[in-house]
């Protein structure tokens, strides 16, 4: 996404944006906009905001924190999923083509229906489960045990990895996808959780887990530079060790 021209203050960039208003009964189109660079370090979300505030207030997209933390503004940028709020305009090939995240139903413009994605996330019971009495103060971990969660807990559930996965496009009704499986591994690896057996049993399925074919699009798309493929392999390894 970073093979385009250098942009400087006062220059104009071109964006082709996916537009779809289902209530109008028309087919989706790509609409061209021009935005002037008005500050250094301008991000793609700044350009979208400029269009909505000054050119077309019907342009629809999600946004919240603007800092790459909430994960709400995931879109497809020049063919690669990413967060608009942390994607620099600098270097993007023009015209910058912005589409909704692939593999999901479009509600309007760049807003997709995330219902199924979050239903899959809820299916892995993403909270700590214990059977021993709750301690008076807190569940303790050693530094090494805590380190096991690095590369897992940072996921912001933006959906960029899952919607870049061909296996999820083809089998999304059954395959849980990279984000949900990474989150599942986050609890499997947590020394404080006491439901590991149940979690592994739930995931041992030809479709839920084993539809991952190591394509690794998820790694390229993750705005947090996480490695869902590694997490999926760790789950598979844990299942094998559980049997042996």
C-alpha cells in the first residue's frame, strides 16, 4: 500500500470510494473524490472526514478513537485490509481505492455487518473461566506466564485479518477465522484459566479450526502486526498434546 507518490501540503489526492445505499435500489458504484493535503502526517481517516464534512455528508463509515485502538474503521485500502485512522496518505498509490472489508454484507458504503463475526467471537467464551474459589485479591501469574499472552491480548477485533482470509470467505459459516481463533488461543495460553480442556474440545473440528490452510493473508492485514497463523498452529499443537 505504500508505493505511491510523495504528498506535500497543498497537493491534491484522488480517492475512489465504494458507494452503496441499498434503500435506493441501485447497484454499488465507485465514486471519485479529490482532497487537499492540509496537514503533515495526514491519515486516510482524515481524508474520509474531509469528504464527509466538506463534500458529501452522506458518505458512511465507522470511526471512533482515531488511534488504532477501537478497531472500528477497518476498510480495504488498495486491495489490502487496514485501519483508516493509522494508514498514512503518504505513499499510497493513487487513485486510492477504498472498499468495505471483503466477505461481509454491506450495510451502507464502507459499513459492513459485523454480527456474524462477533457471534463467532462469543462462541469461544472469551472470558476467564475458573472452578477454584475466587482469591481474595487477584489471580496471580509469574512474569513468564504473563509473557505467554504477548501477541494475543493485543487483538482489537477489527476484523481485518478474518476478512482477508480466503478460507473464511469460503467457509465463514463454520470456520471461525483468524481473529476468533487468535482470541481462543489467548485463553488457552492463560495460566489463570481453568477451562482449557473444554476450549480445546470445542475447537477440535474439521471446519472450526482445520480450515486454516496457512495462506497467511491474516498476518499481512493485521494492523497490530500479530500472527494469527501462529496462534492457530499452537491450538492444533495443544490438541495433539492433549491426545498424546
